[in-house]
C-alpha cells in the first residue's frame, strides 16, 4: 500500500507517499568490527557467549530496553546456536511484567522519515505519532523487517491508523509482540556484528565464565 493515508483522528491533509528513500530510520546498527585480540576470528555467537556480563548487559539493552530481559538473556549463556538464543529472548519477552514492558516501551523512539522526504510526509507522520503517543503513552512500535525499505513509511502510517482504534490492553499486547520481533532482529544483528555506531566490541572484556549468575 503506497497510496494516501488519510486518518480521521489527525488534522493533516491526506498525502501520497512518494517512491523515494523515505523509510523510517531504524535504530543505528549495534556493533563495530573492532574486536579485542582475544576474540578476533571467533564466531559472533562465541563472542556473545564470552563477553563480560556488564558489557553484554549494556549491549542487550540496545535490543530491548527492559533490564530484566537483558539480564535474563545474558544469564542463560552459553547458547549453542542462534536459534537457542532467539528462543530464550522470546521467552524472556513473554515473561515481562507490566512494569517491565512499560520500561521497554519507554526506551523505544518513534521512527522518523529520511531527511530527504517531502515536508508533507514529515508533517503527517509527526502528527500520527503525536496522536498515538497521546492516547497510549509510549512510542509507536512496529517491526518492519519483512518489508522493503520503500514500504516502511506507508506501513508505519497504516499501522498507526489501524492500531489507534484498539483499546489500551489490546494495543499493549500488539506492541509487546512487535517489541519481541524487534528484539529478535536486533539480537541477530548483534551476534552477526553488523555496523558500527552504538557499541564497540573492543570494550567487551572476556568474562571469567560464559554464564552469568541469576
């Protein structure tokens, strides 16, 4: 869907989203390739399992803003493979208390359009986010991993329009599911060592043990 997205609850004109690089900017990539000498040449999962508890906890908070979630995922190391890690992350996400979910949602920020997007598109998306946040009290959370970049803006606007009709409990359940999906993608990027902005593996000291006490 790339047509106009009128939304009755938002006092902005309908706009047609152009087929240009207008996609909401995702969180910056999580890792750099500057590895400590002890870890160079090892697999991403081996680095994950061997990282110190403190450094890994900080890294995991970039995947999901719940301190409980980050501690629990770190505490169950070592993981034999990525699927085991992602399953543990899902389980921890399902077990978040209401307060822990609120903490995680508070750490999210609303997606923004590419700076080259038309002003009208920025205006419409900004108004949509503001209306959503006034109603639900947190940023609009959506995982767009399955969509091409050129469809991200349209998916966000359509998602906000659809979910604004939900009751608060229903929307929190949807947001929690989107948060789990986002965490899976970010964890995968973390293990794969993609990018180089928020975190630096050079700061990750080897832990004495690949596991962390609960």
